[in-house]
C-alpha cells in the first residue's frame, strides 16, 4: 500500500514502535477523506508483518505486497485484524447510521483467544464517530483494560464529540489536508487514465482530501469549472451559458453531476469573494449566502434541477464586471 503524505504521523508511530513502547490505542483525527483510514490499514499491515515475520526492511509503514501478512489482509482473511465500519442495511445498499453495540461486542470473541500468527493483533474502527452510545461504552472497557498485544486505531473526523474517557485513553495523531502536490500523486494513482485537466479540477474540488476529490470522479468537473469561470469573467447577457448548464444538469442521468454543481457553485463564489475587498467583497459574500441557501434547499425540498441550475448560474454571472 502506498501512503501519500502524513510523514510526521508515520514518523511518530515508527518511533513509538521502534522504542518498544507502542501505545495500545491511537486516535487518528482530522478532516474526512484525507487518508486516516489508509494510514490505519498501512500501520496495521506493517505492525502485524513485523510481529509475524519475515522481517520488513522498507521505510516508514511500507510493507512488501508479497509479504504473507499483506496477502492475508488484502484477501480479508487475517485472523488477527478486525475492522469495524458501518454495515449495509438489510436488502439495501444504504449504510446503517451507526456502528452497533453488537459489532463492538463481537470483538470479545477475538480477545478471548491468543493471536494466531504472532503476539500482536490490531483493531481498526472507521469511524469511531459512528459508534452508537452503548457501543462507545462497550468499547471503553477494552480501552481501559486492553487485551495483551492488541493495538487499536480509532479514526475520528470530529474528536470533540467523543466521550472524554475514550479520548483520554488514546494517543492522538492529528492529520492535516494534503497539499496540491500530494493530492496530484494520490489522484494519479487512483485515476491513472484521467486527463490532467480533470485531475487539476478534482484537486481544487477536493480541498486537500483525496476522498472528497474521488467523490467527484467521472463527473467532468473540469468542464463545470470552466463554465463557472466563464460566468464569473464574462457574465451571461444572453442567458446562453445558463440555459446550456440547465439543460446539461437536469434529468436522471445527470443527478450526480447536478449535485456536484450544487456544491461547486457556492464554493466558486466564495473563492471569488476572497479575492475582493470592501463593498465588492460584501456583495460577493451576499451572493454566496444566496447560493448556499439555494443549494441546501434544492437537496432538502427537491427543487426543479433546471430552474435551480439557472438561478445559481445567474448568481455566478452577477460576479462579472459590469459592461463598459
């Protein structure tokens, strides 16, 4: 597994592991989609590989793909690794709202026996924010009295909402959004066939989060951004750009791209506001408030897509310089 960025966090975990004083619980905090879960899986793979052998000589948290432990984990069959995430609902592709207490209690069967392949086992919870309250209380007991050889990696996007007693039993690693160079590397690995202009648009959309950027993949974000740029720079005196966007983004097949526009249009106005001062900034911020309100209403009360796109595009066009 190739881990992009987060070298300080890698170094901190490596130093703890190499010292022989590895903390039993690590709270991985930061914005969603920046690679905390990938870090947890890379760390789990490396720690389990080092414990089981053969020795690993690669730097950081890298583990050879051919290592037996890496093969087990890739196949989802490593007996000493357990990953808890939200499950899908019955007869549905939708995810449950939370990680249940039954899922947390299922760890007890893992803890009731010694690890199978070495003296170490790892539990990843992605994300601990998703635990229902009884599940969090059930987990707390394991954090207070950790089973021998067990390392917990708890992914959190909002650590302030966690039980203080859980936070106090963990060593926290804070993760920051990736820079543009790191985003480029991550997206080129994930989307090797994507043209560079689309990659660049996804980088802007992702705001330092590869996960967020990948949620826009395949939606021709570069073309959307180009249309919004034209509106901001040239305006739309004949309504031609607005009408074209409204046509392109209405209809069932365009739903995902329409939802991307609902998110991207207010962001484009906010970006323009940051370049302005005085009354021009105040005017742009007022447009941003309108755009955000329209975008939220469109989702909550199912506004007509064509009308909504036309209205949002009109707000973008109002940012253009007045004709002389």
